[in-house]
C-alpha cells in the first residue's frame, strides 16, 4: 500500500481517497473530495455551470508528498516533464557527490525539441563555457603581459635626482 498523501501543515488523507469519482460512489463523498482538494491545494466553487476551478496537475513523489504543481489547461510539455525528470534522476536536492553533479549537468543540458517531440542532450553549454573561459584567459594574458612590461620599464628607467 502506498504511503498516504501529505501536505505541510496538514495530516494524511483518509484511505478512501485513492480514487475520487463524483458519480455517487463512496469515493465521491463531499467530505472526502473536500479533504483531498484541501490537501492538494485545489479549490473549486459551485457555479450555474457546475463547478468553477483552476486546472492543475499535481506531481507527487514516491513518499506521497507534493513535489510540484502545474497550473493551466495549456502548458508546455517541458513544464510538466521537467519535474518528472528531476524525480526520476533524483536531482531535486543539492548535489552532495560527483555523481549528483553529473546528474544535474545532464538534466540542465537536456532540452525539449518540439519539432521531434522528444528530449535531446545539448552540448552547446560546454562550447559556450569553453569559449568564455578562453576569452577571459586571453584577456588576462594580455593585461598581465602589458602590466609586466610597464612595470619593467619603470623599474629599469634611470632615476633623476634634483
């Protein structure tokens, strides 16, 4: 049996909230629906059309805690898949080892390609870092070389006494 769904400041939900169906089943009882909605941070109001509510998708981690919520009817695929990737690759917490750092870099360099409707690894970040580091090192070399030349000229120049 999976652990109960919990939310900071709220207790666990009743066991009957595994499925919420508003079709008259025992799982569709108003107290259960209200309890689940409260635990997930979901609000709804009765209206002439039925119910008004936000459209939200709640991503729950393996321990039953809310990991992320995605709001709206039309959200981009990366907004939904990125939190799932963080859970799968276990990169949500700050890295504490080289393996965690590698996982974070892999996650950071993975981009969604809407034309192919899939994710791919993007190497351009490494190229940008290498080019930026090269430019900075080149500028440091030029500045330090010129500074050294000026210093040597001043030191070797004859000193005039008045």
